[in-house]
C-alpha cells in the first residue's frame, strides 16, 4: 500500500522529535517494517534521521550534555521496559530472543551515539581505562614502584587539568 509523503514526514518528525522508531511508526499509522524501510532508505540517500535527531536535541536547548542526558534517559527507559517484559513467565522464547536483540541493539546505539556526540567523554573513558590497567600492571609486576606511581598520579592529573582545563 502506497503512503502519501505526509505520512513519511509524520514518521520522520516523530522520530526526530525523540520517539523510538516503533512508537513513531504507531503515531504515523504505518507498520514498523515500513518505518524501518523508510529509515534505512533515508540514510542511504544521505538524510540520516539519527543525525537530525541529535541536532534537534541540541537545538532544543541545553547543549550537548543535556541532549546526551535525554538520549541516555530514553534508552534506559527502553531497556528497563524490555527487561521487565522478559520477566513475564508467559513470554515465548522467540519473543524473549527478540527483546534481547532489541536490548543489545539499543545499548550498541547508545554507545555509538555517545562516541559521536561526546568524543571527549569517550576519550576520557579510554584514558581512565589505560590508567587503571597501568596501575594494575605496576601493582602486579613492579610492586616496588606502586608507591612512586601513586605519588606521581595526582601531579600528572594537575598537569592534565592545566592542559585541558
């Protein structure tokens, strides 16, 4: 069944406005599969709805931090709903597998979104991981140097704060 262009715009607007694709499809009155096809087609044509959505959240106010906060909150609510659904004793194995796949996809998209919208936070996470691994390595392989490492770490942190502060 062919849909008028207005239906596609309704879907796009609802999604960019913050609704998950499933909810946007319901609002536009189209099957989820149709919404997913339109979403993919738009991306292939260079009109990435996710990028428009991110920009819309930033423009809506509060800057990148608040936009990421809204994205994270929405994703966490979605994850919570999926997890609650999995606790239903009458859920079929097929539906449980679909819910787990959706949950995994949501988490992956959230991580990817965080990396693209807040690259500095992603870099900070990597740096913290490196420092933790270095501390563990020193403690395990060179315990006599652990005191010196612990003594130098705050000084190093102050230097980083000056450089990036």
